[in-house]
C-alpha cells in the first residue's frame, strides 16, 4: 500500500490553473523530486500535502499512522533558547518518558512497590531502544553536517541569521526522523560541503521523501523518481532526474507529432466536407462531419517562454574597479582570520565561496559601505558604478504589486516599459498586478532582477541570485552575466551554476586563497 495517494487533484490561483486531474502515489521506497518552472505550484503542492491549503478538487490520502515531517521555514525560535536546547525538542517524547521514569524511581524509593519498578524497567528499555542516551551525539552529528557546530551549541537561536535559522529548522526535522520528509528548497542556505552531507543523509534515509528543488545537481543525486509539473499537469517518472527529463522530452515530441498529424487530418476532413456537402457525396460528407464532432481534439502544445536577462552597462576606462588592502571584515570582531587582498578588473567575473555564515554576504556589504571594516581598507574606482542583488526576499510592502514596487523606485519610467521588463523575465501580466506576497519565491526573485534592468552599472554584486530560480531562468541569468561587459562578484552555493569555465577568479573565504 502506498504511503500517499493523490487523486484527481485540481488547484487554481486567481485566473490561473496550477494543475488539473493530478494523480500520483508515494511508495515506501520513493525518494521523489519535484520539478517545474517558477510559479507552477510546487510549493503549493507541498502545502496541500501538509493540509495547510485545502485543494479545490481531488483527494489527498495518507496511510494511517504515517508520520510526516515538513520543513517549516516559519517555525518560531524563542529568545533565550540555545541551539542545543532547540534541537533537543526534536526528542520531546523521549524526554517526557525520562521524566516519567524518574518519577517512578522516586515513588519506588518511598514505598518499594515492585510494580513501579517493573514499569520503570519497561520505560528504561524503551529509552535504550530509541537511543535516548545517544541524543547529544546524534545532535552533534547532524548539526556538524549542516554547519551549525561552528556557531557553538550555546548560541541563542533568536540571534541567528536567515540562513542559519533555516539550517537549525532543517536539523530539527532530520533529528525527528519521520516516516516521510517534505522538503521545500532545503539547499537554499547550504554551501557545497553541507549539501554533500545532506545528499549522503537523504540517500541513507530509511523512509520516503518529497523534495522540491531548483538545484538540479542536488536533485539528480538524491531522487529515484520525479513528479514534474508542467502546463497544468502532474506527471510521474520513475528513475533519475536525467532519465525523467529525457522521457519528458520524448513525450513532448510524441505529443507534438500526434497533434500535427491530427491537425492535418482535421484540415483534410474539413476540406472534404466543404467540397462535398451539397453534392452527390453529401451523405459521406455529413458522416465525416459527425466523426469530426466526436473527435477528441488535442490541445495545441504550448512552449514555455524562456526569460531574458540583460544588465545595462556604464562604460569605464578603469582597468581596476576595486582594490582591497589588508581588509578585515566583521561586526564587533573579525569573522575571518586572514585579511583580504584582492583586486577586481574591469571585466572580471569573480566567485566568492565558503560555508554558510562564514562571511560571504558580510564581505559584499563591507564593499558596499553598508558595514564598516574592522581594519584595512578598500578602494572603488571613481568611475565604478555598482548594482547590488540582495539575497533575501524582503519588501517595503508585501501588499504592493511588482509594477507598483518598480514604479515607486523609477518614477520617470513609463509603466509600459516596466511591464515589458517584467515580461522579459517571465513575470506575467497577471503576476505583475498581484501582491508580491502571493508570488512564488522564484517570481519574487525575478522582480528583484527586473529592478536591476534599470540600474546601469559596470560592477555587479550578486548575493545568491539563483536561490529560487528554475533551470531555464538560471541558464538565462548565467548567459547575461557572461555577456555583461563589466565586472561581476557573485556568491552562489550551486556548483552547476559555475559550469562552463566563465569564472576568472575564486575567492575562497575558508582558506583565504585567491585563485
């Protein structure tokens, strides 16, 4: 019996159909990946499976007594709670059993009732079988794998950054060890080494999972089946991500051939009917007309429009746009041991790497003069013009529409031009007039990138610009960066984004080696 059965699922958003007549199952052995372009309803599907959203149509049926763990990015982190204390809450039931055990021992010490001792023995066995006395060891294994150990286990959870917060919530979920994991973009705030650890963890996971991810390198390493959401349909494929994408393309070609052949047949039949409707073959024409009316006509195949990015360039005669001199970064104290000494040429493409929380974003903010350096200095060319992509999806007002957001910033630019920029990046007319809070992460990210289309620059600072983008959007973004005549400093945890050898220099904050 399947752990999960989804039958005749239908869901819409305003005037858009996300999926119709969706059917798939999740079996015990399934490590399922979810693919699809931005805005097709991947995150909505996860929310439907958790019961957070009720579907418009269809049935969601979980097997009885199946425990389901959901990566909830909005979980509350109370001030005064340490990382270790928060992670221990994953074992709350076991700690309750320990309290029960201690009470039984206290009662036994008072009256010596052997029944109490027998009950205590059973609880003791239960705790041992569930590795209660190895909890801290397990916590340290998972926390270390996700990069939390570097922060210190006594660190207050309310003081964590957005990326660190996501990590600790993911760590708690893994420690709970449910029968089924539901993970929505779990790699967004993980660096390469921690993604590798998560890959190993998921491949060894005894239960089933459903993972939404735009990181196809990650998804290809963990999935043994795929559900793809495309043009309002949910299709399940067995096998790896590469096999699923090949099958999807083959299915698309088969459908296109069937549609073309049917259209040719329809045109030929309609021509015969027109020619013979009033002649001696009118009976035959009417017969074909009835056949044509009963035909199950295939819908015309739709091509998903690929986004197009283009960063406007301001010319500069400077050979060096940026130079650092013994630059030490941090807030109250240095967060990197060695000072930075590097330069940025007029058209260099530079990647900044290192584990999450080590200071990649802090370096960018320092170079943008948003944070004062601890010591040392940096110098921007007088003709340097900087444009900055900030990784978080924070908005001055989430009830604003994308068009209103851009119009408020660029008052002199006509709405038609702003709508055109959004459309080129794949934001539809309907989405351009919808509140930002109702857009998917990828759609919101495209609005931020659309803003940069009106900010001429010769030096781009891009802090995790690929977090929520689908594959086509990431490919288009990479092409735009490569074609940009100026310099680019980019932070991204996705190793496949840097494929093609277009990076001129890598600054590894972990080793402080400049390659």
